[in-house]
C-alpha cells in the first residue's frame, strides 16, 4: 500500500483549484485580470512595491481557492511559514516574474543553519502559470548566505514534466520601469488624505 504523502491535503486542494480553473473560463479570466492589473499598477523595481505585490498575490489565490470550493484562509500576517491555511495544511506563495535566476523560498537571516524548505508552495510564474511543488516532489534547493532558494530552471522543468501540478494561464511579467508606476505608500497616503478637511488640499 502506497504511503500517504505529508502534503496530501495541499496536493488535493491544488488539484481542486486546477480542475475549477480549467473548467471555468470566468475563473481563469478573473485570475489573469487581477494579476495583470496588479503588475500594471505596481512596478517591482520599486523595493517597497515588492512586498505589496506578494501580499496581493496571496489574497488573489485565497479567493481563487475559495471559488474552487476549498476552505482557504489568508494567514500571511500571522503565520511564519505559510500564507494560506487550508484544512490539514497550508501553502506558501511565491511570485517569480522573470525566466531566469533563483526563487527565494525562505529568508534565513537569523535562522538555524539547518533550516530547510518544508512547505507546500504555490508559484505564480510569468509565461508559465500557477504551479505547485513541495519538498517531496522537488528537492533541488540550495542555501545562499541569506536564503534557501530553488532554481527557476529546475522548477520549470519539473512543471513541464508533471503537468498535473501546473495551471496554465497568462501571467504577465512584472513591470520593471518605475516611471508611471504607482508607489504603494503614496497611493495609500492619498486615499487617507482625501478624507481630511485641510490636508486634502495640499496633497503632493
């Protein structure tokens, strides 16, 4: 008898999401629209925007999982390793919007030298789609001075060879040019200042 994977809940949830997206063009379209608008508005070449883009991706995927019938909860601000909680498990979320380099799985500054990738992960990948992997499926990680990373090429090849772990959809590249991009802090400041009596007239 085959041994049950420690990531059975996460693989099942991803499978449910994959089937829902492939069956429902509106769900696929909504995911693509949300991520497309995110990248259109916020260039990740601006450092502060990178954290916001990652946080928005988490919310989009929570909504997508719920639309697929998965009980999903946004826990990115309260959990250390997972961003999305599901019954009996959870996911980390990583976006990678270029076709080279390493994907940072864990920032290890201040962590034990024995720290390893131990979390099921949803990868939002430019030019590929939304992929799933966990440490039992792909073990080609390495440790740099400040992170545990996974080679983009290794993940890409794994998803090509195992299409059951890939939702093919249109994920645009991240906006790199800062010119014309919104800056998160300024957008929030203007939203807040609109409700003031005097400062609203002096917004930059």
